[in-house]
C-alpha cells in the first residue's frame, strides 16, 4: 500500500503544491527523471492524486519542498519570538 502522507502533509496537497510552486516559478526542477515522474502522476476517480502513480522522484522532491517550507515557517516564528523578546526588554 502506498503512503498517503509526506511529512504529515496529504499526498494530494503535497503534489499539487509542488506543481503550483513549479508553475509559479518558485521551484525549478532540472532533473529529466523527476519531470517525467511528475508528468506520470494521475488523479483518481475522486479527483485526488492517486498515490500509486507518485514515484520516488516526486516523493523525494515533495519531501524536500515541504521541509524547506517548514524551515521557512520556523525561521519566521523564531524571528517573531526574538522581536517580541527585544520589545519586552525595551518596554521594561
């Protein structure tokens, strides 16, 4: 059975997010194998990504993309926390 999540993200959302990032030119894929594997991803009768059509190249790329997004979110949270601490120190 194929996994239906990547790093806690539904595989449909992960693959569609990956495709959107490529369309928006936020992500550039240079590997011909990955490009072909992404083209082989199909939707099921329910309109969602069929996990059995998501190859290892696409899963690995989605993992890297999701990890980078999560890293950016964490960096933003850390910056906000630091900003709040500095503000608290200045206020006291």
